[in-house]
C-alpha cells in the first residue's frame, strides 16, 4: 500500500475569538439543549417529577389536609400552601439535572461530544438551558393548579413579578446544585438517593406545609434557619399570601426576601465553580 494513501486525522477547526466564539458557543449550546427537549418528547415520563408530583401534593394537601390545618391569623390554607409547594418543587428539581448528566457521563456521550468540533462548555450550558425550561413549565403548571384550588395573588404586579424572578433564581441555584451532584455521583441511582435524602427532610422540617410556630422546640429552630423556610416565606410575602410567621422568629423569616436572595447567591457562588471544576476533571483526559 502506498504510504501516501494512509489518511491522517483531520485537524479540528481553530477556536474563533471574540464575538464569533460567543456565537459558536451559543449555537452549540442550543443544539444540545434541543437534544434534551427531544429526549423529553420521546420519554415524557422524565417530567413527572416537575409536573405530576407537585400537582399530586397540591391535591393531597389542599383537599385531604386543608380542612384540619389551621393558619394562624385566620388565613386561607390553600393560599398558604401554594408558596410551599412551589418551593418544594424547585428543591426537588435538582434531581432531574443530576440524573440527566450522570446518565450522559456514564454512557460516554459527553466523551463523544468532546471529540467533535464543538465548543467545550456547550454541553453544560445546553444542559442547564434545557433544565431551566423544564422548571418554567413546572412553575406554570403549579400556578394554574393553584388557581384551580382557590389560590390567588393579592400583591401588586411589581411584587408578583419580583416573586417569579425569585422563583427562577431559586430554580437556577437548584439546577446547578443538581448538576454538581450528577457530576460527582457514580450513577443516576446515586443521584436519586442523594437528592432524596438531602431534600426530603429539608422540605418537611420547614414551613412548607405547616407554620413553624406549631413545631416543637429543636425542630422549630432548625426550620427557622432552613433555606426552604425562607424561600417559602418570601414567596408568600411577595404574592401577598398568608405567611403565618410567629412574632420573635429568627432573622431569615423576619427578612425572608433578603435572606432568600442571600441563600441563592451563596449557593451559586459555591456550587458553580465546584461544578465547572468537577465537570472539567470528569471530561478531560
């Protein structure tokens, strides 16, 4: 065989600079986000944790427990409940991105993407974009189901917009946290176990479903400093719903909006660099 006939590997294109590099990243990230959307279209069960599960919680707590749980101050329990369900849904939303990225890492899909002439951060950004879109769908379903069971927004339009902004900030923080767990875990089953063990107690030792004033000493102090409690109280405050915060509560509940933003910023400041570093370590060499 003629030595000249032996083909040599094709060199990957040079990475563009400046605005061209950003366009390259955006196009690749959107292609990978559409890949996630295609998976959801083919396997709609992937959205059960952010669609059917919160809807089930709304119906159970609104119609089964709603008649026996009293809100201090005479507030309507249905209006009190939705803020907690919204936050619980976003907290459990970390499981989806974690399982998704752990599956791709385990099956070697990301290694195949790394061999293609594509932007290296594109997978991570596309993954986060798709998960955020799923969260927007979950919040929409929750708002509609809340309106059906008698919940309403009693605040000003500006406060309501601020509340939706806070909800999406919480969602971004939890998506990054779930992605970190997915990159570090050895399998999708491991992600589910870690997420369930971590999030389930936090959402119940909080003011998610019942006011913290009714909790015994010890649990009440934990609930008052639980970020889930601050998030739920902030959502209720901005939507103009009953908060049932007892007098003399801890600072995070008395200043729930500020505390909620601070929790989100702190989570992102810690989790984002850890996720990027862990992802780079898992996908390099």
